[in-house]
């Protein structure tokens, strides 16, 4: 039996009160709870993000649900330094002289 990686994504769930934080455990894995800002970071399977976002938004104690943008961000950094030097403003170089 081979181990298969599950694509996971985090959801940030903003709540009115943290009393119901334990109820969120049935939707995914609770990774972090901010008491000061009243939000919960919840990890779920990536294919369930849309349906769980809708379900969580319907709960009375939830203000809003925000999905993490990390899956859309490119994690390869090959050639980034060259791109940064190529996009420098040429007028800034003239001001230095």
C-alpha cells in the first residue's frame, strides 16, 4: 500500500466568538486559533474547498471564510534575480549621476 499525498489548502475562518471553535474540527484540521483577532486556520482537502467554504459561511458564528492563495503562487525562483534587475527603472539610474 503506497502513501499518496493529499492536496491540502488552508481556510481562514473569521468568527464572532471562539466558543464554537471545537465545532470546526468536523470540517478539517484546526492548525491555529487566534484569540485576539478571532480567526481559525483550518486545513482541508483541496477538492473540498469550494463546498466547505459555502458550508462554513452558512454557520451562525462565522463572519467570513477566506481561502489561502498559496496553491496559485509559483514556488520556483529560477531567474527571479535577473528579472528584478531587468525591470529596474532606467530613470532612477540617471538621477544618481
